[in-house]
């Protein structure tokens, strides 16, 4: 049976890597349907993403690649299939609703297995798409206790590939993030690294900026400083107060988040040194 795999490789750079990898593909009788590579010359790192098809044993191919590549090479063979994702939100609907619509239209390689929110506000929207909605209130709870309750609900979903913070307006603790390393995607309503933290539109207005933007990034232990996946901007002018800027920014927020999610679902992201290498 013909198999289709995505092969992701990152390792120390050295001469002949593309040849060695290509020869391994050839020796296994594979057809290379798409291929991209990049060398970070400053840090001596090699990155390659290939889409291959053929009748082959993926484990044997991985073993062969380890033989011909430098020691400690990272090699991932991924069979394309819908990834299981959970969305987390608070009260704002624009990012959440956009992802739900894209999912309904089969635009995402994903299965949305549930939505978790600390409010009931978005339940009616989510249940229109026949997706489970879990309300975990934070009221009267310490942050750690609230997160423990969320983790309990997440465990009920089984395997989760990604958690998407679709305007989830609570800071996650390092203890929570550690459960999902490089698997939590957040949308920040600002063009990072500018205007970190709360109410960036008010910060931008006070600074008199002429553009506003949005940034999707992986979540790490530093507030809004995780590896950046996607960004975009739109122009504004002096007639707009911070609320008008916020309303205009919602459009760019949902587009940027959807783009970042699509890149993750299609295995096009390498994370390295708190940055990303993206083969779009």
C-alpha cells in the first residue's frame, strides 16, 4: 500500500546532507512530492521538510536516516491525518467563531474535540457546531486550583495535539504550560514584541502608532515571549481611539491565528532557540 508521510529533519549542518537524505529516499523507492530546506549559517543548523510517498516501512526509513545524518539529529516521520485540538476562550467570539467556521468548512486538518471556557458566554455559539463545551469557572479559585480543574477536563478528551487559546484571557502558569510544551498556540492582540501584557490597544493609542497588528505564538513561561509563528499588520490613523483600534484589530487577530494554526496542523513549523523556522 502506498504511504504518504511528512519527513521533518533538523540537525547540525554539514556538507552533503541533502544528497544523503535524497539518496535514502531513492533507495527506499520514494517519490518526493515536495521539499524545502534551510540552513541557519550563524548557528550551524540544518532544517528540511519533505513530503514523500511510496510503499515503504517508515521505521526502517527513520533508522536509515539516523545512520547517515549527524549524531542527535531530530527526525520526525508524520503520517498526515486530522490533529486533535482543544480551543480555550473567555468571552470574545471572533477568533473562536472563525476557527469553528473554518473547521465546519473542512479548511483545517483538525478535529476540534472540545472548547473550554471560564465563562458560559460562548456556549450557544459552540454548541451550534455540535462541539462539546466545558465551563470551568475561575471564580473563587486560586489560579493553580483553577488550572488543575482544567487539566482534569483536558484529560477526559484523551490525546491532544494542540491547545489553541482563542482569546483566552488568563495567564497560564509554568506548571500548566509544562504539560503541553510547544503545543499551546496563543493569539496576542499586538505586533510583538511591542505592547506586551494587558490592553495593548490602549498602549498603542497612547504611543501614537500608525499600524497595529497581531501575533500568534507558542506559549512558554515568559509572558507573550514564546516563539512567534505568524504576524500581520493593518494601518490606522489619528482619528481612531483605542476602542476603534481594537475593533479593527479583531479582523487581523482571527486571520493571524488561523494561519498559525494551519501551519501547525500541516507540520510546517520547526522551533529552535525561541524562534521558528517555517516552510510555508
